[in-house]
C-alpha cells in the first residue's frame, strides 16, 4: 500500500500481484488458463488489469482527473507525437485511423489553450461534440449538405488544408451494381466502381468506339480488390480420431482441398478471365507480405501429392489435371485411414472420428449466385466418383452460415476476407481467437498450432519488414500444410470515369488498391469548366 | 329432360324436315352442349391446342431431350495465364552447404540480426553467427561455444566447455587475437569467433553453413545446371567476386568472372583456352509458375529487354522454333508477371444457338432448351394447381358468404381481412428458412410452395365472388330455385356460381401469369426453387442486366414467349368456356 | 343504416387490433431478427466484446426479450398514445420517415391510376363492343403480354430504349444532376421528367388486369336482356353503353377499387429499386424482412386501418349502387 498524501492508502501493483497469486494458489497454469493469454508478459497483463480496476476507485483520480495524457504531445500545427507502451505493428494503423476533426466546429476555440491543458471544451463535458452528431463535419475536401432523393449532396470545403477543391459540387447517387457502366454512359453519373468480371469489361468495351475498356466514352482504371475469396475447412470437425492436427487429419483435409483447388481454374477463368488472379497462399496479393512466384519455396496451392511430388506440369490438359487431383486425393485418403475397395473403386469406410460425407456451406442466396459455386459443383461430382460425398448447402438466408460459423459447427464453407493494410495475422489465425474462446472469434478454422502462434506474435512485435516477410512466409506454409484454407481468387475492382465529362488528366494519378481515386479529389476538373 | 339443341330454325338431325317426336326426342346432355359450342369456337380450339402444345413440350420434351437440366457444358478457350515471373531481387538468397541445414526460422532471425547489426543470433536452440564477406555477400556459420576465457595479468586463461576440444595452440591463438582486439581468427583451418562481455571472453567454433547473396545464379545451358547449383561452385564464384579476383577454379576446372553492368558472367576456360559461357550472376530472379518450367538465360534477357523498353508484350521462340507472344504486366513495383495464352477449359456460358444447343446455353453453361422443358413442367404445374386451389377456396368461401349474408357474411369477410393483414414477405421468409432447416427435398419444396401461394391468393377471388353473388342472389331465378325446394348447397353451387363463372375465368386467367411470375420472384429471393432447378420465371429472372438482355436474346425471349403462349392459350380457352356456358351469346 | 355502420366500425376496430397482433407475431418469428444482425455487424469491428455480449445488451435494449403478447401490449399502449417510436433502421421517428417517403409513392400511384383508367377502360369497352374482332384480339394480346413479363423486364426494356439507345432520359434517379440549382418550378419539372419511366412501367404492368376486367364486365352486360330492350327501343349505342351498360358493371368495379386507397399508400418495391425512387415500397420491404418492428408495425397498422375504411365505404357503396342489396 502506498500513501500518496491523500486520506486513504491506495493499492499498488505489488498488492494486486499478491492478491492474484493467492487467488490462484500460486498455480501459474491455472492463471493462464483463466485469464486471457496472448503472449504478452505477466507484468503488462497485471498492469492493464490494475489500471482498469483501480482507476475508477481512486478518489484523487476521479476528482480533477488527469490534466493531460503524457503520451500524446502536440509538436506543431500539423504534427502530433503519440508514444505507445511497446510496439505492435497493427497499432500504427489504428492510431492513424483516428479522423481529424476541425476545432472551430467541434470545439470552442476560445476554450483552447494547449499549455494550460485546455483542449477546446470544458473538462468532462462533450456536449458541444454530441450536439453535432446529426450534422457531422470533418476536415475533408467536401462539406456534407444533405441526403435526399437517394443522393448525397456535397459542397467544396473552402478551409481544406490542400486548398479548396476545384469542382464546387459533388453528388453521390445510389446505383444498382449492374447499372454503373450504363449510368456513366448515359450521363446519369460521371464516375463509379464496378466488379471487374468479364461481362462488365465487355459491356464497357462495347460503349467505347475503339472496343477497349478505356476510350472516348469511358476510362477504366482497374485495381486489385483489397481482399480475396477462399474456401475454409474447420480443423476440428473435419478430422480423424478427434485430433485436428495429426497427420491423418491433415491428409483427410488435403484430399478434399486438392480436389477443390484443381477446379478453381475453370470457374475463375470463365467468369473473370484475365481480370482475376488465382492465389495460392491465404493472403491477398495486394499485401507486401504476399509470397511472389519468384520467392524460394513458392508452390501452387495443394499441388503436391502424399509423397511430396508435384502433381501438375504446365502443359497438362485440364482433364489430365482433374484426373491427377482425384488420384492424389485417393492416396491421401488411404493414408488417412480410409478403406478403399479396389473392386468398386469407391471408399467404403471411414476411420474413427471421420466421415464419408461432409457438408460445405456457400452464401449463394439460394440461387447459386456465387463465383465459387461452379468449383463446388465440379468438386462434388469428382469426389462422388470416389464414394465421398460433398454436400452443397446454399441457404437462402446467409445468416444460417454465420450462425454455424459462430457456433463452430461448420465443416467447410465459402467466404471472403477483407484485408487490412498490415498483414498481421493475429485476429484470424491465432489460437486464442478460436470461436468461443473470448477473443476476436474470427478464427473459424479452429487452427491451434503453438508454432504458428509464436510466429504471429514474433512478427507482430517487429518493425523490420524483411524479417516480418520471412516470418509470414513460414506462417503461411504452416497454414497451407494444416489444410484449413483454400485461397480461391483475387479479383479486380474497376473504377470508371466519363472521358467526355471529366478532364481525365486532372484525376488522381496512380490510383492503386490503397490510394483511391478520391485521394486527390480536390484537383479534379470537369471538362465543361476547363 | 329434352332440351332444344342449337337454333330452332335448323332442322333436327336425322331426317329432313321431320318434326315428329322421334326427332325432337333426340337430345344432348348439358355437358355435350357446352362441349359442342366450345368446339365450334375457333379461338377456343386454338387456345386448347396452344395449351396442349405447352404441356407436350414440357413433359414429353423433358424425357426426349438428350441432356439433363443441370448438366454443365464445357468448351476450350484461350486465356492469358501466368507462365513465369521476374522480379528484382532485394532479398538474400541462400546457398546451403550440402551437409548442413539452415532452417527457415534461422533465416528469419538472420535477417533480424543483420538489420540490427548484431553478428550473433540463435534459432531453434542453436547459435549462429554471420559475417560480411563482400558488399552483398554474407557467410553464415553455426557457432558452438568451446571455451570461456578470463584475463589474468594481460593473458587469458581458458576453461574449455564440457565435451569441447580446446588444444593449447588454439588457446594461444585466441589470446593473441584477443590482445589484438579482433572478433574472429583462424587457426589450423578452422574459424573461431570471439565475444567479450566485460572481462569474460567467449571463444566459439564456427562451422560454415551457408552463404547469403543478393545475386542470383543462372546456368546458360541445361547440362551445366547441376554444377551451377553446387555449393562449392557458388562459394568459389562468390568469394572470387567479393575478393575482386578474375579467375577461380572449381572441381579442377578454370573459370573467369567479369562484370558487365549489374551482372557478372562466368566463363569456363577449357584446357585449350576456349571460353564458353557457363553461368550468370544477376540481381534478377525469374521463375516459372510450375516447377517443370525452365527459364533460360535467353528468355530472361528477353523479359528484361521488354521491361526496359516499357513494352506490354514481347515474343520469344518456342523450342520448336515458332514465335510465341507473351504479355508483361507489373502488379507491384519490381515484379513482372509474364503471361502466355493457354488453352484451358471453360464453362460454355451464353453460347449462341447451334446444332448442339438449339437455344444456346445459359450463364452457367447449361443447355437452355432442356431447362425450358423441365422448367415448363414446374411452371405449368405450379400455375394450374395454384389457380385451382385459389378458385376452389375462393368460390366456397365467397359463395357461402355472399349467399347467406348477415352474420356469416360478416364473419367470413372479417376473417378474410385478418388473413390479408398477415405480412406476406416475412411469412415467406419464415417458411423458406423452415424448409431450409428441415432440409426438405427440392421437389417437395415446390409442392409446399404451391400450397402456400394458393392459400395466400384466394382472398381476391372470394371477394369478387361474394360481390357478384350479392347482386345475383335477388334475381328471379334464385327465387324460383328456392321455391322449387332445391337444397342450399345446390342453389349456391349449381345455380349461382355458374353465373359468376365469367368473372372467375377472367380472374383465373390473369392469375395464371401472375402466379408463374410470383413463383419466379420467390425463387429469386431464395424461398422457392433451389438452384439448379429451373422454371420459366427463374430463367427470365436470370437475365437481369441490360447487357444480357440486349446481347443474348436467347436467354430470355424463349421463356417469355412460352409464358405468353400459355397465358394466351388459357385465356382463349377461358373465353371459349364462358361463351359455351352462356346460351345468350351472339354466336 | 346507422346501426349497420356502427356495428361495422366496431368490427373494424377488432380487425385492426387482431391484424396488428398477427403482424407483430409473424415479424417476431423471423429467423434472424434485427438485433442479431446488428450484433453480428458490431462484433466484427475491432475492439468488440464479442457477439454474445453485444447480443445480450441489444436484446434487452430493444425489448426483444419480452414475450410476443407482452411485447405487443407495450407497443400497442404506446401506439394508442400516438407514440410510434423511432425506426430502428433509420434512427428517426417512424412517422417522419414515413412522411418522407410516402410522398413519392403516392404521386407515382395517383398518376399511374389516372393513366390506367384513361387507357384501360376505353380499351376494355372497345374490345367488348367488337368481340372477336381485330380490336379485341389486339387488346387481348397486349394486355396478356404485359401480364406475362416480370416488372423488372418492362423497366429494363424501357430504360434500354429511352435512356441508352435514345438518350432522352436519365437512366435512373428521381432528380437530375442540376436539381439543387433549379427554382421551384424547375425542380417540379425535373422530378416529373424523371417519373416518366417509372409511371410507364407501372402502368404497363397493371394494364392487363383492368382492361380484361372491364372487357368481361361489358361483355356480360351487353348480352343482358335489358340492353337488348334498350337497343330495340332505338337508343343510340353511345347512350346504351354509357347510361345503361356501364352502371351495371359498377359492382365488380367497386370490389376491384376497394383496395384502391390502401393501394395508393403501398409501393412497388421492384420499380422503386430499379429507378432509385425513395418510396415506401423498398423501405417497407426492408423493414418487414429486417425486423424493424416500429416501422413495420406502424406501416402495417396504417394499411389495415385504410383497408378497413375503404372496405366500409365499399359496403356502403354496394348498397347505394344496387338497390337490391339495400333491401337486406
């Protein structure tokens, strides 16, 4: 206890430790079983818990409160310095993601005096900010005027720090997905974003007189989508003998995965053609940590047989590839302990804990409206020739799929991930985030490999990009080896602009996945106003 | 009871102009009357033919068609697929001594240690050390601690680690090196590292494990590849370059190495002085997408030329001499993807009508004509049965309500109101999800769907029937029927209802088309037919965008025409029936 | 007469109450409710305490933990006092959201109604007068063709012809791009121009019904004896039809029209979505299927009240139009 000059004795961390130690009778294993363990050290965990519990009880703290936060410092008009306790790679983006709001609107400039710890509003009273909830205004290039008639109206913000935008009015109109290109063509709208599939590109090419996607009517800029589609396997429900990561279980999952993976090409090539990439590692191609073809040890997903030999060569015909995949699956299943009947050519029995029938859920709204649907149909037919049933469940209500994912009862499913800028894998692949364990509940694969956990933590704590890339490559190899995810495809988003009405050279240069067309929106000029 | 047939002006059949009892006694039953009048009506016959055609098309056609309705068709198409990739190498690539092992964990720790400037690192319980040999060459050693030394009056006394061999000569060399302030020294062919912490000095034995170089090795000819991949060769070459030497030898052969810009070329000098190109070291790495693709130096050069010229494509001869086109793109800085047109299997989507597919294929690659036939079965069944259900319930309820009036009417009408206040969409969603959960067989779903549609739709008919009956009830023929003592049910259904028939038939006709389309909307929202089953309505719904509508007429026009023919046919039949029932018709 | 009306009104109230109860019960039984969706959304955001925790909080806040009857009771008590609550989806008072969107639907519906009546009734009468003639065939085929094609097809067809190919009209939207800069009259004109295609779509979609209906009715009546008498008397055909025939087609017409008033206030979800009109159709569909109970209940009750009012009026009109019914 420490007497801080106040009336009563206040507890310190040492006390907290004593208490906790006594509560668990010194049993460290029991402590970590109950409290959330995430690889950080005991002291940090204790400190965080201590502050959370004790600060509201501190009479001294409640009164005047803390005058300022030492870790947040203003350097000059445009710079702030934030000090964090420890380094974690994804934290940067969380902190940088805090939006900047103008003081003169949300606060009271008269109440602002940095040196005296006055920050534009009376202490503990945020009513000025709350009163603006229904009229949000930021520090961006355009001011919100109104939302009516399914259109959002904006006006240029003269106080924008890069200068007042050159185009005075901006409108966002609600549009159906399939009408973006026709909308630009008919002058109903000037710019839009559409899904980069074959028929959309053909549609746009048809509007331009040159037959290309960029021409006299529409200019198209395609960027990779920030995210990718995948097929997931639940390690716990698709396993042999109740051991999700034994060799037998991995063989079982690899058998299913090999067959599913070989049919990816047909579906993606048909609907997307050149506009989508089939990816081979469970990470988006847009990430800097994504393995490249030229990296050491790069392999096509699930292209290896039980004996480690490559299944496919570049000049194989599609039918040959399918045959090779089925044969590999057969061998994987035999290695997993399934009984194969040579006479009928079918599997007759599954080992303990495994089944001959598995279900895959896909969110196709009941009408098969999903790019991976073709993959499932073909794979299901192929597996049926071995006597293994892959049942396709396409519920009308996608919530059915999410309910099963939340309950952890799903076997296989189709979904897509949205990537973040930072390739941190903690949320999705760390064992503490398995559904139901109180973490982020995003680890639908139920993957729990101690080695993988350690790699993820290591990578998170370092700021050396080359090091992190090497660590993530190891982690990705582990995930692919556990056969819990089949990455399917990465598509493009096409940004359309009207060549006739927008002065194209004034658009944001170098539009990429991370640098949108609105990044330099203040420079856009309409042709009529050139 | 004898009834006059047709126009009294025409002579009765059988015998010219006879008006005796025999002729008059010939009579036709009411049904035959109606039938004869119906058949004489040309339009009605046309309508019947149309309906019959639709039924034959759907039920018989579905059996005759050689394809299954969910059968997907494939075709071969050319797609630009990734063939190889070239990138500017910014990472260190490892050449590992064959007898040793450098696990990936160690490699990752090496990068960390290198960037932090620390020479020692450990991974997986083993210690390692790296040294800089040249600008982009590092040597990695496994390091084992063999002795610890403590200074004593300027000289060091060493205590050997358990199990380690620490001869005196080594100790002396170590002392000298420590005195000279070195980090590492050589003795008797082996390398040793020194580490100081305070007064203690640790001597570790180094074993060379791997070399890390930013340069990439490529052999010029396939026969030299095994040699180029040898660790000893690479070591010799890399050390030579780092040391600035021009020549080096390996395996009894002599090589020269010279830099040409950013690449270094190794030539082999044969005993009679002939120079042949042997290997190339460059900062570029090119690799094929499958292990069987071999990227030759010439191909690599072709790619580099195209990159430097900022071309989007280039051509390169195949092994059999023919030129082949390759596309170049750069998804990320310093990475170039080379694509080649490959023939690959595709779904035969939206194929134009041809001999194999008379109406082409739909957007999933399934034969359109077969799907129309099977879809017709479902659409026709659903349409007619639902209409019948609606008519039946509606007539009964409406008839009873209209006839009895008073309390009965009141109750039934209010019941209808309550029925109408049930929100349709939520109810359908609930039913859809219940059917999903119970995993009902797709065909059973259709029957349930029909029952539900029928139950939701009878109220309109009931109201119309009731309204009409309210009027008819007071007419004279009803009073006569009551006076004749006819049963109530007979009065309602045999006398009143037939007079409501015309309106009913109109309602039914209109409902038919609407029901077929409602079923399509429900299937679209996932509550009805499950993919890949089809019905005419779902086929039309699938052609949703302007693009599909205008470019692929065969995706929606046939289905629309079929629905139109069915509705028209039913309508003509309905008209014919109405006219046949009504003796006051002009014709 | 008054006793009749009073009894009818009492029944109407009864219907309204029970109808609302049924509606409430059905929405409560939706497989995935509004709170579940919101909880799921919020649980994917960083720093969330997890799906179950959020779900428990929201269930309590939105009152979904009460039983159906007690939940209905609470809602009903508030409704009687005129407090319809805030829409869960849109976070504004239900009445305000309703008032915002209903205007467009009413405008669409009224214009469509007039257009329909103006087109269908004459067409139907013309077809009936020359049964099996060329006009009859033409009208029949057109009417049935409109019934055979889905609404969105008609809409897409119109869009393709008038917007993409001819470029006369905007592809969608209820206002143009210069709307904000126009004066009041300009704004009205802008909206009117944008309503052309939606109205055309709705009219075409409903063409079949009224035309065929009128035709059949006229046919019925034209073959009646009293018409033959009128003709025999030498009355001009025009008088025969308008003075004698038409009145007798009124009863079925009244039945048909009795759903008119509620119909005015409902929207076509598909047309509104296709043309981006912020009408009640799509909003009410969202509310009903998404479990936005305050809005859905308000709208359902509103429609039930309207239906009852118009049915009562219809019943009264039956008696007024047909003297034989009065005797009851």
